[in-house]
C-alpha cells in the first residue's frame, strides 16, 4: 500500500510575472504591467497540480528561509501537498522572471537559489518517501546529479516520470528509467542534437528519443496535441481547443496529470489525453499554480466522464 500517489522531486520558485505587449529583443527595453508574484517552480507546480486533481502528493524540494519560501510552503499546504520533504535554508528561494505577451506565450529566466542546493544526500535522506510513493516525477531545475541519485534509489515497483526542462544531456541510466520521458519540441531538439535536423517531424522525434533508452516517450505539441511512443508504436493524442490566456505552468500541469493517471492504472495514451484536458484548462487562466484545475473542472471541459 502506498502513502502517496505521486512524489515530486524538483524546484520551488517564486514567479515574478510582468505582462508585455511584446517580448524585448537584445538590448531593448519595453514597458510592462504591474509586477505580480506567484508561487511557482516546476517541482512545486507539479505537486500542486496533482494535489488539485485529488492525488495524494508529496514534494521533495528546498526553499530559502525567506518570504518567498514561506509563500511556497503556504501554497503547497493549501493545495493539500505533504511538505514533509521540503527543506528550508542554505540559500535564498529560487526566483523565475517571466514575461507574458498578449497571446499567452511566455519567456522565463530562472535564478535557481536554494534549488541548486538540493543534493544527492538530501535524496538519500528521503528514501522512505520514495518507498511510500507509487510514481516519482522530476525535472531539471535541480542539479542533474540529484536526479541521477533519484534514479539510483528508486524502488523497483515505482514508476519514474521525467520532464528534462531546462534540457541538458542525460546519461543512459537516467534515460533508461524514464517511463515516460516528456518533452516539448525545444527539449526534443536539445536531446536529439544533430539527429533532430534530419528528422521528418514529431513522429521521428518520438522514435529517435525512444531509441535512446526510455521505456516510453511523450512529445507535447501545444495546440497540436501530443504524441505517445512506446514499444507498441506511436499514437497521437488530440489537443483540446481553448482560448489561451497564459501558458505559464501548462507543461507542469500536463506532466502532473499524466503521472497521476499512470499511477492509477491508465494506459500512456489515456493518461496523455487526461493531461491534455488538464493543460487546456490551465492555459485559460493567468498564473501557474492558481490556474491548475480540480478534477471536476477537467470533467466539465470533457463534457462528462472521469478525468
């Protein structure tokens, strides 16, 4: 019996968001909206998104002993996330500087802060959390050696989901543990390198990534939906048409929903279809964590049936 449906190992940031008419070019200054401060970070976002959907969720992360750290802890607890694994101190809380244009597209610069101090030793000290969790999800806003340690101590029956963002080279041990590896086009391009240039499109990206060792791969395509790839082949998951307001955190809500549904026994295609609906609701609202839907809201978008 597992205590948690999902353990998220990852970053926790304060998102400092400014709306702009257009994002600045090199050397250019543009005026924006009033500054808004939101709880964020890929790890913290995924934990809140899963908990909002009803998943029993825990977070392993590090924040600073400061106002932003307290904001993040309060947000996690309000969503129902177990924060027993959140460590405090060692550096200021991480910060993400985000600009959002009228179409909802965003650009993000991250100062890792305390996230860079989440170490392999911290992972080993939290071994009991891993054994209590059905699925473990991670990203790359924490040190890659910390993610490598997650893979090393992962219990045999616990499923590992990785969104390699921001993308960087991964060793074969990490890739082999991914089930699935979740990437967007930019992340696929970085991981594939020269192979990306000769690929004919998303189906090729998925197959080439699968050949690198993951047990399964999901390629997210925004308004184009997603592709899921495994030894059984490549399947397209259709997008849900909505009017996007802000895409901040949409990928995190997708990953969280997919990980949760996989742990509940859904197939990869079924889980990705659910995740697409969750992401569709999220982009119709501003902000990251505050945009994440409940299961009832996802069901309403679907028009009936379980999320």
